[in-house]
């Protein structure tokens, strides 16, 4: 996935001289996860900018560049570092297009490595997507495969809207094919990752791999689980989710983030509102706990795994 993202940035910068990359250590170092490796060497320091350790300054500068016609791609080094830029993102970036009645476009992509499973310290394994999905004016997407990582980043950079591009850092090293041709499905479309008939499993980012693992274990127990990869968190493409729930009658939603007031909470509410009479059991959530992300030695107790998903599958099948 890391190499797919790198290739997407290279191709976008070759295609459009207005695409500019900025962030902490994105130049000489190539980023903490080496996603931007080699870009400064090819495009120069005027297009690949190593910034000060000041996230508010990164986003504020990007807003100014976008107003002047550039297409900035900003990297927030780790998920927990995004909060110093929270005001710039939610108060300025998300609202300027609306505030100017469409006169100002802000084609800014904010790349955010997020989530756990890497044994890191505090502020390096968080899942802050609900804060930003709640903010009108922002788009949020999260790929789960190298193919989606490449093509969704290309689509994000081409968009005239501000986009938070959430990269599941634990999947940077996972391999997969990248198609030569652009996908036919819309940018914000959900994806059926596995067919099934007994229960629907829904998630995004790294959680999709966990759901696929759970679905395979469920198959060994005679349960057919369908897996839906959301891909987009704002806007949410609910139609595929609803179609699946109407077919199976049961749904389990999984996420790394804490459960209360979350993306999973919104999915439960919308499924209940729009597919109530198809449900054979209450929608269930599997999530991180409502505590700050713990020290690395305890991350496996905090993060949902296939066993916790299967426990929820067993509960929903008991109804």
C-alpha cells in the first residue's frame, strides 16, 4: 500500500505542476513510513516541502496555496498530531467554499496515517475520524487495499473539495495488485469485499482485513458472512450496506475507534431507520473501548480482532 500511495503521488505530480506536497520530514527522509520517498529528488524542494513541526501552519499554508490555484497534498505525520490543526480544518478549510458562495475552491488533500496494530506510543495509534466526519464541508475516505490506495488518492487529488485521506498505517506493508485502468465505481462508493447470506459485516480501513478473517473463520462454522468495505466515511454510501442488510437480516459493524458517538453509531442509526423491517436482530457494534488509546503492550486488548467480531456474529445469530 505504501508503494501504491507513492506511485499515486508521483503520477499526480507529473500530470499537474500545481500539485504540491508538504509535511514534516516528507522530503529528505521520505516520510516516517517512506510514502514520499524519492519525490523531493524528482520534483525539487519547491514542490516537496519539509515543514516546521506545526500542523496548524501546514494546513493554514495549504489553504493560502489552494486559494492561489495550487493543489496541496498535506501529510500529518501521525493521527494524534492532527489536533493542533483542528481549528484550521474545521473552522476554515471546511467552510470557506460555502462562506464564499462557491467562489473559493479548496482542492486540499490531508493524508493521515491512522489506527493501531503497530506497537507505537501515545498519539501514534488513534482513530480520529468521527471528529471530522461530523464536520460539514469535509470529505473523508479510507482505502483498505493497495488498488484503492492508488486510485482513491488520484481521485482525491483531482477533486476540488477538501478531503481527509485516512491511511490505515498497519496496512502499509500489505501487498496487492493495482489495476492499470481507473475503476468504474464512484469515488465514494462502498465495495462488497466478500459475498455472504447469513450476516453482514461492515467496516473501513484496516478493519476490513479483520472482517475478512472473521468471515473465513465463520465459514468454517457453517456461517456465510458478507463483508462490506465502506471506503468512504463522508459521504457514506449506504445503498450497498442496506442492500446487504435486507438480504441477511443481521449486521455487525466494526471499527478501531471508540464506540460512543462514532461512525459505527451513525451506521446503526441509519440502518435502523432505513432497513428496520428487514432486521432479524439488532445491529451490533464491535469497537475500541471508551478510553484513551492504551500503551502499546495493551493494544491487542483494545483493538477489535476476529474473535471479538465472531462473538458478535454469534450474538446476532441467537435472535
